[in-house]
């Protein structure tokens, strides 16, 4: 999909096209795999908090308050890949 | 090097239709065409550079942005006298396991060094170039990355560039 295709989808509020793109991006061209990858990232993040370990909330709140939305969006994509990789079930491991 | 007439040969004529079905909107129509330049002197007297989308870069340089949904429009210089152990791959859109074992399968650094050493190629340009092929904005790719990279290839005094998609 081209960038213009995605911008047109955004302008016409066609979120299905945007969702499909995100799944293709995260799933290496496989929509179904991409959906599972999203779930995998959230499950991995959840597992890390089940024992309520201490976390750096000051850092989190400061980051959210001080950083621009685009940087946070970029971070969001980084975090997705970070947690999927951390899960050990990494479809981007070079084997494909 | 080919003449313009050779470019019309499409080995898999259904390929683009298949891609368009699976990834609607990905097709880019170009009305202009820049033919490949003819080599001006023999290979054994020419200086060669290598341009690759393999995401190969010297260790310690800023990793390519492989997670950005729109892509990364930067490139890295890879000194042509590098050793494979001095380089690393940042790319998640092709299987890298083989290239991790032997970089030459995707980025034929040592093979080109050997060909230059044997005199088959005149010499290698000081640097090769690498970027990642995952880019959603073709116009930006052409306007920024491709043009800047082409300028660098010329500045390096290369007589020819070997282009290799990953």
C-alpha cells in the first residue's frame, strides 16, 4: 500500500483500510498473523505487570506530558516490536 | 547494461496484478523513464560501487528504523574494504538468517573485493551504500534518498553501480 492510499483512507475515515495496513505491517504481509502479533504484544506487557513490580511512573508520566504525539506514536511501534520480541515468539527472527 | 527496448520484457506478467490484489494501492505509475547508462569503459578499468536495500550497516551506526510504519529514508555508507564482522543487518522484512551466517549471500562484500583483487573489476569505490527497502512513500524515496544516494555515487567517482534489492 502506498502512503497516499493510507492518507486517502484516513481522510475518508476508512479505518478498515488502516487496520488492514497495520496488521500487514506487523504480520509481515499476513493479516491474520498481524492480528496475533498485536495480541501477543499486549499479553507480554500484561504478564510483566501481574506481580505488580515497581515501575518508573514518573518517567512514564513525564514522557507522556512532555513528548509530542508523533514521538509517542513512534515509540508505540517500537514498544510493540519490543514486547513481541521479548515474548520469544518472534516472527521477525530472520527465518520468515 | 541494457538498451531501453529490453526493459519491456516482463518475466512474470501476472506479478504486478497479484501484488495489487494483495496490497491494493501499492502500485506506482511512472510516466517518465530513465534508461540505464551504458558503461563507458571495460569492467576491468571501471570503478564499481554497490547499492543494496539489505539494511547492512557498520556496527555502531544508528540502526535503520525498521518499525516505523512509513519507512526509513536514510542510507548508510559501508566502506568497501570492510570485513563482514564489522557490519550488521537491521532489517525485518526479509529472512536474514542466511545472511547472518554469511553476509555475502545478500551483500557480496568479499566476492566484490576478490573480483577487484583479481582485476576483473578495475577497483572498488571507497564506499558501498545500503538502506532498507521498506518505504511507503515512493515520491519521497525518489526525491530524497535516491537523489542523495545518486549524488554520493557520483562523488565517489564510480563508473558503475551494482544495484541489488534484498
